[in-house]
C-alpha cells in the first residue's frame, strides 16, 4: 500500500488548532458545572467571604476576584466563570509571547500543546486556585519583557510598566511568582547583548510597581507575625536528606508530572527545553529556559529538603516550556505534525471522556457503570450534601480541620460562621473570632473515625455536648461524618495564630 501523500500546510492551518482550543474551552465550561467543588475550592469560598488585605495560605488575588463575583451573583458553581476566563487568557498570553520570540506558527503549536495537556484539560485541582490568575499574569508579563528584549525599539518604557503591572499581579496571585524575576536576572547576567538592562532604571521602575501591587501581602503579613511566609517556607523545606527514600520521591514526582502533562505533550516540551540549553545565550530560547528552570529544578529536588512537591507547584515553570514545545513542533515535517496532532487531539478527547464519566459515576449517576467495590477516582470532585436542618439552628460550626470546614461551609452557606478547633486551622483561624461566640451554641462536625476522641477534647470548652449522630455522605469513598450539638462556648479554643492565639 502506498504511503499517503503529505498534507499541504493549509491542512494544518490555524483553523484546526483554534478549533481544538475552542473545543477545550467548551469542555472546561461544561466541567465548570458538572464537577463539584474540591477541598481547596470549597475552603477558598469560605475564607473569601471575609475581604482582607491577604490570606494565610496565599496572596489575595483569587480570593478578591471570588469575593467580588460572589457579591454580585451569589455562591454557586458559576463563581468559577472568571477563573475559566483566566484560563483562556493564559492561552492568549502564551500565543503573544511565542509569536514575539519565534513566529505565529510556533505560537499556534504552543497553545495547542498547552490545551492538549491532561492537567489543563481536566483541572484536577479545580478552577478556583491561585495558579489560575498566576499563569496568565506570568505569560503576559513575560510577553511584555519579550517585547522589550526582542521587539521593535521605541516602546521600552511602556512595555516595562506593563511587565511590572503583570508581574505584580502574579505576585498578588501566588508566592511562586518570585521565580520569574529570579530567572530574568539570570538571563540578564548570562546574556551579553541584554546585560545593559541591569544598569537601566526602567526595569527597576517596573520592579517598584510590582512591589507596590504586592504590598497588601507584606502589610498583612507584618500585622500577623509573617505567618503566611513562615507557613509556605516550612512547606518547602523541613530537613535536608539525600537518602534513597528522597531520590525515590524525586522520581515519583517526575513520573507524576509526566502523567499530568500527558506523555505525548511532555516529549516535545522536554525536547524544546533540551534544545534551549544549547541555544545562544542571547536568544529567545535561552530567555524561556531561564524563566522555566528555577521552579522546575527546585520543585523537582524538593524531596531532598524533606518535603514532597504538590503537582501544581511545577506549573509556573512548565508555563514557559510550552513556547519551547511550540518552537520545536513548528520545525517538524507536515506529515509528522499531522499525525502527532490528530493522535494528541484524540487522546485529549479520551482523557476528558474518561474523567467526566468518572465524575458522573462519582456523583451517583450511572452507578451501574462502576465495578463493584470500586473506589471513586473523583471523590474530591463533588459537593457534600447539605447538612442544614439536620440539627436545630446553631450559631456557628466547629470542625476539626480546614478541609472539612470548607466542605461544611459551602453546604451550609455564608450565613453560618465556621471555626476550626485544631492545631492546623489555616485561614479559618482568621475567619473565626471566638470571643464573639462565647455563650453561643455550635454544630460540631467531625469524621466518624476520630469523633470520639475529638468530642472528649472539646468537652472542656462547652457547657455540654449532646450525644452525637452519624450523617451519611452520598459519595462512595467519603465515609461518614458525625454531627453533635454543643451548648454554650465557655472559653476560646487556643489557636496557633489568628485573633485567638495561645
């Protein structure tokens, strides 16, 4: 049988790629309503009910956006809409950055690769996350800097200000935005052609603008004993070790990244990164490598510091590998691209279909499709049923951890305060001023497995606690929770931080 003739360049036109990107956007819009809030999203909804300069876990931008959207439209899955738009903005930023550094063909393949990646197709960590505004801000900031370094002359001042604005908003999204200026400094030091920017005042004016935008985070931390910085630095390093267990964790982390990126997309990303290591020190490839390398290397090796990296920590580095993948792909033959793109699109469709089918099974639909005794693979992608009305009305809710607090807070709605009485309350410690609840009644919500011991520990803080009762959650794999009515809070539970510290 003769080999099929190679398709013309028109068969791999922008239309195919843009249609694929549009289909991915539509899929995410469907997932926005089909999938329930996961633990992090529910927790963010609860803590964002109170507007603050910043928050315990992360800088405030995604909480601010959520707070404003909820004020206009109320709480619900539709609150993910602005974050869905931010995901689209990431594709736009990647396209502009890649086109400036290379060309429009490479830019199209960069956004194809970004949208074909399993992680960004199914968004397992949810929509309402600090990474969602972080990525478009980083992409737009890098694009503005690329206009300065590789674009036409005469617009440097404006572009630097745009870069400062975008990178300031990136810092207001997540602390890992700090890797972008670190990488930029490395590029300037290593690039003879661009080293003169180190003595030009305009980058420093952009940095001052970024710092001013980030200042609410500094003010809030200064007022709260730098607790957020302390929390995040402890998550990054607990103790140095180079034993076999640590290196096994490194390998497991990289394997997880391979799966989340999709192997068929990870390969051109890796090849693009490898090619960038051999590129000229002044080139766009080396610019992207410097932006990508710091977070990728740190989080890949973080098990040597005694911690396991959470998969989405790598995102701020992989972001800058997509233009390199687009550059590498754009140099392939038309027949190779035709085959790879069709296979990638088909596998992307299969990935989404399997994920959404699992979500439907996990939410009680088409249960017969699930094997007997199977564990729900999407047990964190559904909402808890409402427990409102299970006990008589209460003044506030007591939970044993921030995850349960988020779930219960969303189920009960914004009118019921949530307090976490444990050693790791996270942002709930700042939501709950217990002195305002002295003498009030509480609904205690605990996992059944630990409820007996927890109720004994809480007994000394209330006048009395009624006998507990079990409450079954609908989702397979979530187990049971215990509800108990507590009467008359006598004294605050000691918090490690917040308005009621020990």
